C-alpha cells in the first residue's frame, strides 16, 4: 500500500471538484471550501476522491465532520485530507509490522 505524493494527491482532489467548466481547476484551491456547496456536495467530492485513491493506490481515508467542515480555502481541505490519509497510512504500516512481530514471537 503506497500513498500518493502530495502533488499527485492535490491534483486528484482538484479534479474531483465538479464546478463551472470555465474555471481553471487550480483556481478552486483558492476558493473557500465551505462556499463550494453544501455538506452533501463536499462529501461527494471526498467520496469521489476516495474512489480514485482506492483504484489508483489502494488507499483511502475516513470522511469525517472535520474534513467536511474545514474553514478556509480548498487548499486547506486538501492539506488536511492528505494529512488524514498519511496518518492512516502510517498507522496501517505500523500495525502490519506489529502483526508480523507477534507471529514471529508465537512461532
């Protein structure tokens, strides 16, 4: 399980924002996260992102109230979501190592 690098993650995140076709996707990063739409729309963005991450990298993150309600620009939501993904990835790797050690100890 390998998580994406931040720039790849950011690009995927911005691709998931379905907005006005006349707006350059990179401009979304400067818009306010809460102004993109209601909570359901923001959830759809994060769910779409999770599906892309699962398909491309085999990783995902938990969609929670904190991510849905990030106050600040979309860029802040990108950073906080990447942090969430990174934390889960680290925890998964640590747990895998613990399981391997326990198996070695019992054999």
